[in-house]
C-alpha cells in the first residue's frame, strides 16, 4: 500500500497544482477546498472541515485506483510479452534462420515480432480481426483464403488457431498452398484429454463463440488423420504442459508438419 501511495504522490501533487491554475476554456471548474469563515458557527465549521476531508480522501482514492489499474495493465502486458517470447524461442529452434514465415491468426503479434528478430527476417501476420499491438507486417483476411501468393513461404505458424476455424480443412489446404516444397507448418493446439480439460475448453468456447463462432477441440488421433489427409507428414509431435498458461490450464500438443511433395488424392 505504501508503495502505491508513494507511486501516486506525483499525481496527487499534480492535481493540487492544477487547481491553482486559471480555468481553461471548455474545462470543468476545478474543485476548491472550502474556506472556513470566522462568522461560521461551530457546527458549520465542523461540516466544512468534514467535507474538505472527504474530498481529499476521494482524491487520494481515485489516484490510488488509477495507479493500481496501471500496475495491473503493465503486469499483464509483461506476462503476455514474456509468454510470446518463450514461444518464439521454442519455434525458432525448429525453423531455419532466414526463413520466410507466415503467422496465421497472429493475434497481438508479439510471437511474430520476437520470431522475426530471432530468425533475422520479416514474419508476416494475418488474422480475421485487428488486435495487433507489436510492430509487424500485418493484414486482415476473410478467414478462408490467405491473401498471399502460392508457394511464397518456408514456414506457416498456426498457434492455437485451428479450433476456431469453422472449416479446418480449408485452413490446412491454404497452408499447403502457400508453403514452398518441403516447407514446414508449426501447429499448437488445445487437446482435451481429461474431464478438467473438457471443462476448460467449454469455458473457452463460451468466451469466444460470439467473436469467432463455436470452437471445436479434437483428439490427437483426429488431428493426425486431418494432417495426413491434407498432404502433410508429421515430423514431430510433442505434448506440452497444461500449466503453460495458468489462466487456461488444458492439455496441449505441438506439431511440426512437412509438406509432402505429392498432393493428396481428391475425395
């Protein structure tokens, strides 16, 4: 609490100083402390002192609340950026340096931003909504056809994206289209394995349903069949800790897929 008060003191002083300045055009008149007059009765003086005390308590409380909100926002951003850095570092171990990478469903863009620095090349992000915060090359798309040319990327990232796709085969086919021969697709997915996982995924679906439509979470076996049907071979499959994100503790699996030279037969 004392740290918050000390942190808030510059704002308290600023507010006090601002009240002594002339009133600005279109600005609300500043609140001024009530001045006690010698003509006031004891009861009136007590009331005035009480109002002054309450007013400054409200001022202090407002500043403290603002300080707490800023600290919480900074902590959330620090954790968000830190998680993105850890994921980018993990991904960079798989992708050769200098590779051209497309991040599908890039979200805030921090993974692409960190990965770009690690690989020494630009990482392009696309998403159906614009929530980018990091300085990356980015564009929106319709959720179906990627706005890039055929065979234009060495690697494609799909980090916790496919369970939001209404037709996941379309996204995988687009991934195959934009990859160069022998290119890699890196996929991270929530894989419900226990009743706890299913409950967490149900909550996640309720949170995102209105924005991206209903989520569909698949088993590891279902994902393997889908990847193979869309012309990929699984190079690496790794189960991840459910505690990678404390606010979303669920079973996870990462996949590294390689584009096959031969295209899958049409159904």
